[in-house]
C-alpha cells in the first residue's frame, strides 16, 4: 500500500482549515460531522461558512496565512490553491498532518469518499489518482448498504459487554455474532423493529449453546445476471457455510458465494432430478441441525415455480429457522432483457404465469381456455410441450397469428431470443436453442429483440 488506511478521532480536537471558498466548505461539513473544533483562516468567507460563523459552529480568523497561524493545531486542511504549497511546507516543518485539496503530492493524508450508516463508516480512497472513481464507488456502496445498518451496529454495541461476559470462549462469541447478523435479530433491526430485535437478541443470548441450530436462507438467484441479485441475496451468499444449488443457477451467480463455502449440486431440470425433493429437504435439514448457515440457491424466485414453499414447510415442521429472499423471476428478468414489456396499456392489461408441466412432469394445460387476446401469457418450462400448447390455445379460440417469443438464458451473455407467431410455435422451437426456455405469448411478444446464438435466423413470420 502506498498509504495506510486509518480513522482519526477528532472529537473536540483542534483542526485548522485554510481557505474560505467551496472547497473549504466541503471539508468543514465532514469535519463538523466528526465533531472537531474548527477554525477557518481566510480573509473572506463564502455564504455557507459565514453562516456557520454567525451560528457559533466554527471560528473565523480573518487574516492571510502565516506559519505562526499553525500553532496549537494537530490537523491542517489547505483549500486555497494560491497558497497550498506554502501551507503544506509550513505544516510539514512543524510535524503536523496536512491535507491539501486535490493535491495528493502535497498531502500527508487524503480524505476518502465516505459512506455513513450510524456508527458504520466506509471510506474509499484511490491515493488521489481517481477521485471521481471513488465517488462512483461510494454511490454503488450507498445503494448496497441497508439504510438502517447503523441501528444494527448500535444493537450489537449495546449487547457487546453482555456477550463477552456470558460467552468467554472466543469461538462461541464468533458463532453467536454470526447467528445474530445472519438471523432474525438483524432482519428486525434492519426493518426498524428495534424492540423486537432486542427481545430476539436476549433469547439468543440465553439459549443454551447445545440447542443452537443453523439457519436456512432460501434464495432467489434471479435469471442469471449476477448484478441482478438482491442485496439480501448477496449477504446470504457471502455468509454461507454451504450452498445447495440447482442446475439452472448461473455459474456467475454461484461465484458470489463465500469462497470457502461448500457447494452441493442438487440438480433439478425438467425430467432429470439427480436428487428428488425429499432428498433435498433431508440435506437442508441435516445441514441446519449441524449448526451451519445454509443457502438453498434457486434460479429466478423460489416462490415462482421454484418449490420454495415445499422446503419452507419441511424445515419449519422440524423447527428450523428459515428466511426467504426473493429473486427476480424469469418472466420479469428474461422479458426485460429481451425488450418485452409484459404489460402495456395499448397491448396487454393482465399477466398470467403458468408452468408447462405439473408435479408429475405431465403437461398442464387447464389454463388454455382462460387465455385472452389482450393479455400476456408466460409459460415456464414449456418448450418440449410446444405442440400441445399450440393446439390447446388454437382449440380455445386464440388467434393463429398471436405473437410469441422464446427466450433462453435471458439476461446472460449467451441469451437467445426467437420471435414468431403461435401457429409456428413448434417450428420456432425446433430452430431455437436446446436449453431451458421461457415462452411469452401475446401482443407484447412482437416487441422482442431477436438475438441468435446458434442460428442466423430466428424470426418466423
């Protein structure tokens, strides 16, 4: 590292800011948050700084800079390009820490881009080489961190001494805090339910260690693009001891799991289940009872044709703590990636999601008689039933020229989109890819952006 990251405690410590313009005002805002005792040295101040002086929030010395002005200060900020070099030389001669705005070459330290959540502070620094990039990263981290993360930190701080006293063993304490931050107490705090969070913490702290079991997070992995994972899903994956994942989960999504987490394939594709649902339920229960943090990772959303409800029922019946983290289901993610608005005021007033197969694997087409021309129908796992779907819809009066779109690997780099009409659904499917495919039927399907990964022509008119 070319610089050492550290956080300074400046509460009630004297800090000098040289300069009276906007750059100085920016530093003053940050330093006031740190509760420093601030003096601004400049012949004149902008309106913001003058207002703070009038309020008594900062002190003002209306004079030009001279080295003697540094006496009595620990930290110096220079924000006047006309005298920055002079201020830096004088500060270094006296052994003071100096920061010169936008001049890393003159500075002993730089001020990072900062993200604050209560007592949680994140600083992003680039050693002065790319401050705009640091600002960009700050915005991304701001979006990732829960708004009430500070409440969770305060909750942990309130219980810290009690936990140390009741759990003198360091490993036991680490296990306790993992359970807290992965469990319902953290979820309640992040939701603003602080009283419930404190009660949950007390129960956890007073629970005999031998009774403590693991937790299972049933996580929606989305359509395949890892950037579409929710923040909650990212947190669960990064904390998992073991991840049980389906074949349909994109490798890029699985890579977001903790590096040393155990990964167990419980592959489930239509007509090919290496482990049946009962076997998966048993594996989840076994891992939870061993005290592990378990993620059950599914493509799309676990409650949209993902059998997540069955797993929740099984685990809760055995007293295991379960949380469900929704994901972007294939209908939403794939349609968006293909440029299809599933509802549109001029084309579609309703949306129906159905599966092409029932629990036994047979075609389930009872919904065909309810399909209307001014609605959108999305069929999961329906490509192998293309002929049956086409015939059932035509039988119930759906127009032969109804637009249809087929989407394979939606949102991924190898996405394939085909577009045509209902009458040609079988031929369209034969010319399409061979992987899991989503069928979209309705006027909006005509808007699909056709992409061809395996054939130069995918639109059948």
